[in-house]
């Protein structure tokens, strides 16, 4: 299927979908107007695939014809570099310091995907937010009324429960929780869900969990299968149907400054993120 045909199919909101290796994603549905959905991709544990998820889900939604904004909230700026970009001037720090979003969102090489880039000075912003009155709501205030042109906004959070993650959860309508297929990741999950409930109660009553996404799954190992079974037993339909496999292509793509669908769209990782992105549309 040609890329232009694929995009025209994706541009509608889906009511059903089918994914096959031969033809990519086939979508059936009718258009439907929806308010902007803001997703915080969050987990206090590092190395669970937060940035990989934020970049690839954003890219898949954008290629599907949606207008998408990715905001890099991690001082390591991996989402920024993973899209082949670099914040030489303004950055997410400026957004949290009151600069208008329209002056900060820059187009990426992926059509329909804009990015607010991060750089190392964002670490200083985390300290400043902790010292400001009402510092938990700065991002929410910055995005309020400024993201109407986007269908989806994804917030790539740092690996901590610090002020930047709290700001993301206070601004989001939904949280996506990547969980690595190992038992240590499971141990931190209840803590994360507790934090989300706390933010919901005190700062953001609209916040809910969009889904728990199993990442780095290895179907060849018993451990991976046991972790997945445990997740599904405890959390049921809250766990995404699709699990993201361990994939060399997913690991290589950031070094080339492109998402997996641009690096190798036929790879197992790219196919998995297509399914997750379309499942996210179904859940929204």
C-alpha cells in the first residue's frame, strides 16, 4: 500500500483496525471530532522505554494524519535527539518560564509532528519549579488553550517523581505507563499508580491511566511470559493488548535521528508501535 493511501486511511478516527505485515494497518471508521488528548508517558524507573514509546507513538499518530505535539520534559533530551533535533535556542525550560508555546514548537522531519525540544538547562527548571508557589501547575497553565490545533500531545517525562513529572501529570488527561518485562519493574508499578492517584486527587481530577504498556518483552524467555501474565492478571484490560518486543531496530533508530517507522517500518518494533498507537486511538 502506498504511503499516501495509508495516510488517507489513517486520517479518520478508527472504530476497527487490522494490522498485517504485508499491508501495514488497515483502518475502518468514520471521522469524529475530539478534544486534544494530552498523554504523560511516565515511570519513575529509568530504562523502561518511556522515550522510545513517546517518540514512536507520536510518529505513528502523525503519519496516520493526526496533528501531534511531542514535548520533551527530560533534561537528557533523548526524545529531541531521537528525532534528529537539537535545542540550540529555546527549549522546554522557556515553556515552563512563561514563553508562548507557539514560539517553541518546531516541526520535525515527520510530517504533522511538532516538537518542543529539551536541553540540559531543564534540570535547573526542576529546581525552580520546586521553589515556586503553585509550581506543580506551570505546564498545565502553559498548555491551557495553546494546544487546540493538535489532536494529541505527548509528554516525555524524566525517570523520577520530581517536579517535571508532577507537572506533566498535572497537565495530562491520560498517563501511559511503560513497564519493562522484569520483576523489578513490577515492584515500582504500584508506587507509580499511587502517585498518579495522588495527583488526580490533589491537582488534576481529569487524570486517568490510558494503559500499561509492556516493553522489551522477549517471547523466548519464561520470565517475560510470567511478567506479562502477572500484569494481565492484576490489571486486566488496563494493559495494552500489544507488547513491545526487544528489537535491535528500535535500539538503532535513535542513533540515526529517526523513529522506528522511518528507520525500518517492517521491523517487529515498528509494527508493534503501530498497533499501540491505533489502540491508543481506540482508548481515547
